[in-house]
C-alpha cells in the first residue's frame, strides 16, 4: 500500500481549514475513513480526489448555492414590507461599520412576515440555544430523568461504566430540531454529544433506511439511561419543526405580509420545548404564557359582562406594558374591542370569506390594530386565510397531534 493510499483513507482535520472544503466538510461519525457533506447530507470516501469530485457535482453546487443564499441575508434587506406608515418615523439606524445591519420595521406592527422572522433569526441567533434560559432547560432535564429512573437502574448494572460510543441515526425524512435538549440530557449524565449536521438541517433519506447524524460518548450505563428520554424529545421537536416548515412553504411566495403562529395549546410541562421547535422553523411562538399577553376569550367576556368592561379591567390590572387581545366572534365584537383599547383582535372560527370581509371592514376603521385569524385552520385551507387584511394566522395544529421524526441510538461494537 502506498503512502498516499494510506493517507487518503483517513479523514484529515486540516481539510476543515481549506478554503474549498471548510464550509461543507465534516468527519463522518464513527468512521475515520469517511467525510460528511453538510450541504448534501451524504458521506464521501476520505480521499482528496473524491472530495474534489463530489464538490464538482451539480447536486453539490446547487446545495452550496442554496446554503450560501441563506447565510448571506442582511437585516437591511428585511425592511418594512407593509405599505401602511406610522405617524411616527420608522426606525432607520445608520449602518455604522461592516457587520452591522440597518433594520427598518413598521413601528405600528409587532407582527413580522414569514420571511422577516426567519431572516431575523438567522442574523440575530446564529445558535438559537442562546434564546433558551439555561436554568429552565436544566430543570426540565432533571424532571425527565427523575421520572424515568426514580430509584435503581437495574438494566444499567448489566452493561457497566465502560466508555462507549453510540451512533445517532435519523430514520425518517425531516428537519433536525431539539439539539440543546438532547445535549442537556447527556450533559446531565456526564456524556459528550457530537454532530454531523446542524440544527435546522433537512435530511431527505430518499432510498436510505437511516443516516448517521451524530454520536454520544460516555459511560455505557449513562448513555442507555438517557437514551429514551433524549430520543423522545428529539423526535417531537423535529416533528414540530418539520410540520411547521410545511406551513412556511405554503405561505411563502403568496405575497402575504403576515406571519404564521403557534398557540398556547402546548403539552403541559413541555411548552419550552415545543415553542423552541417553532422558532427553529421560523414560526412565531405566539404568547408564551398568561403573563406575556392578556387574551380575553368568551369566558372572560361573559364573566366581566361585556367586551368593553373586560378590556377596561384588563388595562387597569396589567398597565401600559402588556398587550391585550380579544377573541371576537363577529365584526361588531372586533370594533367594540378596538374602541375599548384592545391592541389585537382575533376573529375566531370564521370561514375564509367571512374573515376577509370582516378584516377588511375592521382595518378601514382601525388600520393600526393587528388582526389575528384562528380556529379550524389547517394545511389544506391555510392559503385561503392569507388575506391582505390579516396580520397573524395562528393554529394549534403545530403543537397538537404533530407527527414525530424517527431516531435511534446504537452502541458501537
């Protein structure tokens, strides 16, 4: 065997510094003789000539162009896409130095368009885990592990504490999401996680039954102790992100200036995880809890006596810093809510045609108020609700009954 042949069979970490390779190459998990392409989600023999041949393929070039276009979005390209102007001046910070961005957003609107939200997240959060409260993630993980092992781990006694490597496989097509929670489970157990792909990457298995996307290294007993908890979380977050991306694709290119949002109908104890999965997909999370925004529904209104009384009491209790939204079953309800001082009106359970008519009439009198559409909105009818007079479309389908993405973790022999 020649020196070059032997060298060519082993992954060379210096390739990650090469200008032609560094943006897409990574070592394949558990196999030093293979390299992994981040753009094409495939493995290549760890030989420079093979890498060059792969980089020259039309598929790789297309994927590289797509990746490049996503990474070079500048915030000053986001801008305010609404034609309505505020009485106040829009914010127009000057571009001070290279690397800083000018942001121009309508001051009257708190709702970003689908494209704006994803672009802002790309620029502001190179790693979305920066938006997560570390103590909350740690507390969640401890609760999950305590639920799964309240006393003795007898199965763990069988395998012992020898250091092992477990390969993480993705077994169904979808987007990877939930990386911080997966890592936090194994961090709590003293294990180390490595990845072949990035969170938010889309994996299309085509004819493959599975593909390696990462690895966990640590004491065998600890790996197996956290296996099911970590996989359950990863499967659900990836499922939400994958479903949410389908909603994004539906509304993109429809010349609609609003945004798609989730709801508060999340799984008890799992809200942070489910809301995070929406963020990975570029979907608005809606209000996080009862404290972040007041939403007056039919029960509040019936108990208070009227929409006006409910809004007035809410404003007196919450003060100026908390927004108030009112659920409305008619245009008259929406107008009453706006006159009482509500910031947002939600037209609930309207047909698409009734929604368009009501929202248009409402915006004529209150152009600066936000209109949300909700109730009975699915992938099949989503486009019909994309009215130019609707700012937000929310659906509980994103956090209820979502499909999961299949993963498995296998100890290497």
